[in-house]
């Protein structure tokens, strides 16, 4: 269970450790799921020994950890050393001052280093990594998008100096932002 201690909420770890019908399998990959109309069993493989085994099961929870999959963003917005998206005051030191100077402001609370692009939830550096927090941040991000648009901070042309030379992901983000 020690592998889960650093990635899961303490209350959840405690509940799982005490539950008589829960078995935590670390270093284990599900290879097959069996059952025609409902889950009946699983074939799992211990990825440290390569040993497969079949387990009777009526439920399955897969905890995939907290690694962000943001590599595709690295040429577009600033990420921290672990790949989480920098926002607000944390993003400001990494901003392109020429991009932000005409706006007369730095990134808003959940805004990334690219004006008008916001991040919320687990992908954001410094977030609490809890569902309810992510939902609240998402609602706040929507509010900030409206504020950003009301200010007229959105570039009119994806080929402006603010976006020229960025990866295609940056252009896609710009297009998605304007169509929102």
C-alpha cells in the first residue's frame, strides 16, 4: 500500500486498507477482463516478475497516478519541472513580456503564459488534486474567460506577433479559444 500513500488522499488510503474486500495490487497491469454481461474476473500480470494470474472480480478501480500528460504543450505554454501547467502569479515569470505588455496586465489567476488560455484542475501546477477543487477551478476558469473576452484581450489574427512562430498546438489553442 505504500505506493499509494503519496498519490492518494489519506482518508481514501485508510478506507482501502481497512476494507475486507479490497486488495491493492501495485506493479500490476490488467491484461484481460472477463465476463459477457458483467465483470467476472481479470487476468493481471505482475510487471516486476512477469507472472500472470486470474482473479475473481466484480469491480475494478484503476488508479493511474498523478502524472500530467502535457508534453504536447511544452512549446506553447510554460510547464513546471514535473510537467504541470503554470498559471497566474506562478506563470508570470515565464511569460513573454512582449505578448503581455499591450494587454497591460499579467496572467489572471488560472491563466497560462498564453493570454486567454486557462488551466484548471489536476493539470495545473500547485492545484489541490481533488475532484471538488478541480470542479471549482473549472467554474472559476469559465468566469475568467468571460472577463478576458470582455476586456478584448484576444488577438484578432492567429498570425500576429503574439502567436507567430509557435507550434501548431499553439495555433490550435488560439483557434479553440476564439471559437469558445
